[in-house]
């Protein structure tokens, strides 16, 4: 392989990592908005309805969103280290 081909492949990988990082940033923003909405829903169910099975379901949804956001943060940090 020539030096030009190698540099072209490096450039492609670099661009791919940048686009993946941008997608993760968008997902993280979407997740933060969802987290706020779930918090409002959680308060609504807690105060107005207070039905234990429904409450457990809402807590489960909130926990899933928290975990998903944590995974996105770790992936984002990993990609940052790849860029160095």
C-alpha cells in the first residue's frame, strides 16, 4: 500500500468517528429531553394516580433511560480518547 492510500484510509476512519460522535451527541440531547419528560410523568402518576403497578412501570422506564444515557456518555468518552 502506498502512503497516499494509507492516509486516505486514516482520513476515512477519522471522518467516520466524527460522524458517530455527532450522532451520539444528538442522541444524548434527545435523551436529556426524554429524561425531563419522564420526570414530569413520574410526578403526575405519583401524585394523581398512585397505583403501585403503574408506579413500578414508570420507575422502570426512568431507570432504563438513565442507564441508556450512561452508556452513551461512556461511548462518547471512549470516542474522545480514540480521536487523540
